[in-house]
RNA sequence: CGGAGCGUAGCACAGCCUGGUUAGUGCGCCUGCUUUGGGAGCAGGAGGUCGAGUGUUCGAAUCACUCCGCUCCGACCA
């Protein structure tokens, strides 16, 4: 490609809308432009990268036995109602109506669609296992699109769906995808590592997320240095808080006055001086059907995903102050577990043996001390509800750390939920009706693109890994006189490199050298060949290695072979 | 959805508080000359319904109200 024949609008300054570096470089390097919040146009250089990532994904999916299909982005709401996700995923569903007023959905994912294919097309165990995948545009009505392609409302995703005759077979399919993901990210030059994950709104039992550590990631990963444990914060469990929960039995519950105390922290201060770990945090949520109460140690925080498991529904919200008053008869700040009737109370495991605790009296301005959980509270449902914190130990005694990461892929073993909902069954060897065990595997293609930028750049711009660079080599001709020696040599090397199978761009723009150098580094071509009359005078050209900054002077006629050697 | 900030040329911004020539600066763009190995110089030029609407006023980019859009924070932390 000759640069003058393509379109790469680079920017000297970063647009104000871009906050994080990968978003800024995405725009500055002329890869993409924003149409509206969370909606982007990919320009020629961006498309090149995207296509290279997609090619790697296709290759590895095919190698893993995946069969490519393409499903509609527009979907009928009925199948979503059948799976129950019309309600469960309501907040991210893009709804549109046609000219007759009929409602449609823009698909955020395709479990329902593939399950309906399975329901009509798969009828025998002989057809299994099978794994369909597609690379397609998805739509999610994100409450807050952010960071360019990281959290967009329209984005490209590879999604795959496996169907197996048994749970055991499904695990084999799962592992194949897991391994394929490892290879895909590796080939993209990304250090993505798998962590145990929550299954959330998808349902299912077994799940891993592929995470790329990055300051600006939106997920938090809990891990140990020795690599023996890694999990999404939503899923993570530890052996418990660093300090053990007080369990010294004391006298009977006793009310005391706590005017103006509104928070756990207020109560830790004089004149009360009650450490947070000695308090019971009382939270009120409203689920689909009813209000529920959650108890935690005062210094612990609730984990949303774990609450969803305990509540047996992902649909819940925090209660409003007047709803809290209805349930407990007091305002936030004076809430406690004593005397609760007719409301389900979920308590974190940490409280099971707790004694001598302090909590609100459910009377504004009062708290109670000497609460002994076993003695004073009945009917609690105990489970793990707390969020893990840095420094706690795993069950193996390893201290955990937390780091921010970008989720670039997510694999699930789903079970039979969708097949049952869409009535996709098959007959097994004995002629018995069975539901296939399904798995689904998402990989954010556009997000991966930006994650690579986020992980691979310096102050001058992007540093593309060879495998996905828009062009692998940029030939920077410093004099573009068509019949001049510089352009002649540039043209020769260009032809040789093309013949060698490289993806090459020839910068033939009539611009000053500085601009060409800066642009090539901003866009991040792995190699640049600089050709100007100065070096040519001695019969040389300069090879610049973007990643290392190394500059190599080589004779013109050896340029192509040297590059071949460097890239081998 | 709640809070905060911002919308002025393709991009980055000034002007607004305290209303009053023809709305500015830098980058980019076009023309010409010069320059040519790290975002050049000179000269000339194009490009703006000042986000939209309504109101106040003799007069609105500037003041008020409404709406729209963008960005950030929050949306379990009692």
C-alpha cells in the first residue's frame, strides 16, 4: 500500500474526549473515529488490525473444531422471554420497533438464537458434539459507555456455542475453547491470563475470564504471587479477614444512645470507640419479590455476585430510605438484626460465631451492644457474602493481591438452561430424550484491539505486535521525486518485501521527514525502513525497530534479506 | 438514574464573570515562494447558524429558563 492511496488521519493532539492512553492513541493514530457515545467508525488502518485479529481468532477456532456461522443481530423478543433473560438482562437490551410497531432486540449475545437453531436442527446424539461460532457486531445498551472501544454500545465479538451429550463431554469442549483462547491471546501478543469467574446473568456452573492486567481495566482480579489462585473479585473467596471475628460471650443485649451516628465509621470514633470489626453491618435490599436483609461484619463489604447467588436472583437493588423504614422501623445509621420479623435475613459466614457485637437498635439514635449471634438471632441464612480484600490468605495460606484488569474473553459451561428453554433436545443411543449440555465462549475483538494498545505503547505511540500490526513494515521515503534515486530504491525494497509476503506500506507523502517519522511511530509499525539521499549516498538505508528503538544501517541491496532475518 | 464539569472553525483552547467594533489564538487545511534526516519559515487565503430553542434587553457567544450532546464520579458501602 502506498500511504498516499490510503487514509490515515493522524492527530498531533489527543481529543479531549479520550481519557485513557489507548483511547487517545486509537484516535491519534487514525484507527477509528467516534460517531456518538460508544459508537465508532473503523478507518482503514483500524480495519487492518481488526481483520488480523479476526483471522487469528478464525484460525484457532477452526483448529479447535469450531464451525463458523452468522446469526442475525436483530432478534425477536420471544426467545429472550423464553430463556428469562428478557427481564434478567433488561438493562442492557437495545429494543427497537419496526414500522408496524413490533418490538425487536439488537442482540447483545446469541445463546437464544443458537439454541433455537439447535432445537430445529439437532435431533440425534450422532450430531454431537458440535461447536458453532461467529464474529459479529453486538449491541449492549451500556449504562455508561466508556474508554472508547473498551465499553462500547456497539462492538465486535466472537461468540462460540458448544453442544454436548453429557456434562463430561461438555467439559472437554470447554477445555478446547479455553486452550484456543490461550493461543489466540498469545498470538495477538497479549499477556492474558485465565481467572475463575462468576457466571452472573448467563447462568451455568463453570467459568473463566481471560484478563489482561492494566491500570485502566474495569475488573478486579484477586490472585496470589505463586499463581496458585486467581479469580475475579466477584467470585473470589479467601480463608477470611485478616483479623478474626470477636466471639467472646458477654452479657445480654443492651441499648445505648448514639445520637448523630450515621455510619459504621461514626461509631468507631469517640466517645463510642467501637471497632468496625465488632459491629454488624445491616443492609436492606429489594429483590424481585420482597425486601431482604443482609448482615456483614462492620469492616466487610458485600459482594454483589455472591448476594445474587444467596438471593437466587440477580435482580435486586438497594432499598430506598422509606422502604428501609417500612422494613426495620428506623433510618440508615441505626439499623440492626434484633427483632426482625417476617423478612429473610442473609448473614455472612464471618458472623456465625460472632459475639459481643454492636449493631443499630432499629430505633433512630440508638444502638445495642452485647449481641451474641447464636444466642440472639434466629433463622439466619449463612453463606459467603463478603468481598475479599488484599492481604487475606487463600485456603492454602497464600496472601492474595488485587489488580485491575481488562476482560478480553469469557468462557462458560452453561448446562442445559437454554436448551430446555428453547426446547432443544436430542435422542440418545437408547432413544431417550435428552437436553444437550451447552457452553458459550465470548471474545471481545474490538476490546482486544484496544487492550493491545493499552499494553503496548510508549510516549511516541503504539507498538504493534508483528502479528496484528496494520502494516508490518513502513518504508519511509524522504524524497518522493518519482525518478529520483530515493524513490527508486524505496520502490525496489517495497517490491522485494511484498514478494517475501510482508504487509508493507510505502510512505510516499510529500511531507517533511519529521512528520513521517513521528507518524510511523505513532501508528506503531514494528519496522521502519528509512531511505533518504544522505544514507543512500553511502548506499545504505536505515532499519528502525519500533519496540527496541534499535537503528540498523544496511546496504540497500541487503535491506530485504536483513528484514527477513530480523522478522524470522 | 444521582452528582459535577464542559459544548466557540477539522483538533486543542481563549473570550463569558462585568452584554456593545467585523468573534480570536495555536495546530491542521488551500495557494505561492523558500526549506528538506525528527511535527520548518515567510506571504496570502478558506473555514463559525458561538450545541438547540425560548426569554430578558435598544443590543446576547456573554444574562435566565428548557432541551440535547459529550466527559468524569457515583449508582451495596446505612
